[in-house]
């Protein structure tokens, strides 16, 4: 069984950047249907609507994904 969350559940709704002791931290609110990267089994998935693309465009990233991005 596959459950697909779409619509407003798919997208990033908030980005808050905090600077503490000279380090930048991103606090992000993401819908449960948002893909980390491109999901080849989802025709609506693209690099542009992925979480990693969003972070990269805002100067952040995830250090380790364990080879799993979708």
C-alpha cells in the first residue's frame, strides 16, 4: 500500500533562519508529502519541488542522507 500526501501536505510552508554564536541554523516546516529528492515513482516529483533543492537554494543542506533521497 502506498499513501501519497499531496496538495498543501507536499510543500515547504515556513523557513526560519536563526544565528547563534556566529552559526546559521535553518528551522523548516515541511509537509509530510514533500520528497527529499526526486522520487522516480511520483510523476509530480521534480528537483524544483524537493526539500534538498529548497535547502540548497537557501544556503543549507543535509549532511548525510544514507543514499536515500526519495
